[in-house]
């Protein structure tokens, strides 16, 4: 007996009005990319990276926080981000293949892993911030003078599971680059509420209302193991992906600190 | 700056009520620990993280990788008239309350209706119900599958519940169907099997 999920997936916003569907957590003003312990540049020399169609969602947000998907904006943003991604990844020193979709059963597999990727990178984004750190993900530090044993930092040890190797079988790639972005722009009602909230600050009844929601995550998945070997997000992510220049800015932010593969010839010389 | 993500688990659905200073603590893996300020002790066996925030009075949330990937939820000594999850949206979607007159066979329906409302989802199905035991008491064990609006991810869950002294005691586990549920289920089964009355 299985759950039937509607074929038309309505992606309301990540910030859903229905209260229960919303989570807001503070993140630091800046973030740095995380790299899996033991992941070395040498591993990606001569590697093939498959870049799947980015998972892009754009909508508008009402004064009440209800996020309405906008198909036209989403289509434009997806095309712009994809074009910027192709340009950016083609500059990487690795064999890169771009794939929108896979065929047949492989298409279902890719959709399932896209959904899991979203959940995993959201967990990484939330739990890599100091207030939400999971101690089990920290590195062990022995007790020292005036200091008890504790865990600190965040180790990137999240995974999609070894079943992700099905995507390796389907594509012949060693790694998959996956990107998820969600933007929700405040509509006129929300902007009015934002202005009213700011005016309220003058009389001491201040209600801070954000104009919208903008999140983006990029991850490199080792398709032999399913492990996330590199992850990046930027809480102050910029760029309006609805226009091409904004999409370039967005992609540049997401690919900042992307590990640079080392050509085999350089490796041989180094050794 | 803030990050917003869809709440796909019961802990996330209760976060709007969580104080900003809530955080996570590591649980000793091989020592029996009392959970949810109640009568039940379990032995973790793994390094789980415990949330310092309690969604309802006597409850506790554990996770390994983040609650959207593996969420272990304990409720202990839930009394008549109380909800099993945070009643975060009680004006529009009030959660059902536990009744001391409920039978074990009523609990799967109670859990399902509570989950549907807390997660605001219509995609929730109980996939199995059987008699079981929890900390030496008769219990009902049930499995379920669900998804939330805005996410195509299929999720699975398992819960074991018992009623004694007219109070509800429950342990539930939810995780994505793909990889995480099957990987972590044996760990959860060991925790449920380790439950004793303290």
C-alpha cells in the first residue's frame, strides 16, 4: 500500500503560509563552502561531472506570507540559471556534461534523488549554523587546560546514500552537480505591510517584515557513494534570476569556492 | 538573514513556537536515559542529538542528521485533553486532543489526524497496525507514509504507543523513504526495544 503523491507537484513556497509548513531560522551573515573530510582535489582529476537541470522555483509572497508559485518567472529563472551554470561549469577543469532529464525509470530515479537532495542540503544549511549545530557532526576536541572535551565545527558527512550510484550507471559520471534555488518576491500587499512595519519603528511598534525569501544551495555528489563532497550556500545570496545578469550573479555566488580539479598531468608532476 | 524551509516533520511544524535559544545536545550512546520528562528510559546505542526545545510539555526530539532526514519523537505521560504535537495553528486547524478513554486501537487514527493537521497535508496513509509492547506494557505499533505540499519527497514512519495510568506514551520515527528510513530503522528498533520504566 503506497502513498499516492499528486503527479502535479504544487510547490508552494518554502515559506508556506500555512504556518505549520514554515520554518525560519537565523543564519550567519556570511557562509563558507563545506568540503567533506578526506575529499581531495586529486580525486576529481579527469573526473566527469554531470550537471543536472537546476531545481528552480520562483513565486510571489502575499502580506500574510502565502507564497504563490509563478510559472512564467520560474521558467525564465530556470533558463537563465541554467545558461549561467553552463558557462560557469564549462570553465571548470573537468569533463562536464549537462543533462536536463533522464529517460524512463532513470527519470523517476533522478526526480527521487532531486527531492532527497533538497532535504539533505536544507539540513546541511540549517545545521551548519552555530545555533543549530548538531554536536554529533562536530569534530572531537580533547579536554585541555581549563577546557572540557567538546565537539566543535561541522563535518560535512551528509549523504544521499549508496543508491545514488544508479545515477552513475545512468550517466557514466563520477560526480553530479545539483542546484536548488527558491525565490519569493513580495507582492504589493507585502511591500505595503513592510513599509507600515518600518513606519511603526518610529513609534516603537516595530514589525520587521521581509520583502521575500531567497535561498540557494549547490552541492557536488560523489556518485560512487552518494556522499555530498562539497556544499555551498550564501544566506545573503544576491541576483534576481529572472533576468540573465541576475542569474549570472546567483550562479557565481553558488559556485564560489568550488573545488578546482587538478589535471592528471599536474598530478603526475607533483608526484 | 533567514533561511526558510518547508516543514516536513512534526518537529519542524512546531518550530514557530520554539525559542531562539533552543539548541542541540549530544546524548551518551551507551547509557540509559530518561526521555521526555516521563517514566520511560531508553538506551540510544548511537550518538543522537537531542533538541533542548520540547514541542509539548513532556516530549523530546532526537535526530542524527537533521529532523527532515531522521526524527525520533518521544511523548510521555500525555494527559487527557492534551495535543500530541504543538498546536501551532489552533485558530484555523486545531489539533485533536488525547482522551483518557481512548483505546490503543484509537491511537493510529489520533496520530494520523494530528499529523494531517500539523503538517497541513492530505497525503498521509496508515500502512500497517499490529499489537506490540512498550516498556512492558501492551502497545499498538503502526507504520505510515506521507508527503507534504511543496515537496515531492516521500516519507515513511513508525510509531509505538501505549496507554497506562490513563496517560499516553509514544515513540515515533519519520524519515525519507529513500535511503534514510531503511538505514536508520534498525537503530530505532533497538531504542524502542530498550525502553523500560524508570
